[in-house]
């Protein structure tokens, strides 16, 4: 199986909403207790794996600081793409 990676394309902290210059995307993960975002897929995946309970990850094609709603643990109104549900070992 070929391994793939997602590389962060910008610094989340320096995002200028009025003049975006970066490729805008991030990843969103949630389980039944919490959610988190990160531009680095591996960091987000590893963080939730350590918690030991199943979680879902979405690719969200907007900047991590862009506003959007979360409904039933999933991003809404931003054309988010579900990447799967992961079961930690």
C-alpha cells in the first residue's frame, strides 16, 4: 500500500482573513467527547489515536480560522470531505 501525506501549506497563526495568500485547507477530527483542527493530518490523527476511542476525520477546504458550524460532530456548509472513522488499537 502506498503511504500518502498532507503537508501544512501555511502558518495558522499568521492568517490574514482580509488578504488570504495561502492555500486554504485544514483537517477536523472529532469523537463523542471533543473536536480539534490542525493543518497537519498526522498530528491530528496521532492526537486522537492516543485517546483510545473511535474518531472521524474530515478534510475541510477552508482556512482553519474560517468560521463554520459543527452539527452532530461534523463540519457543515464548507464542502468538507469525510476521510473515515478510525478505531485506535
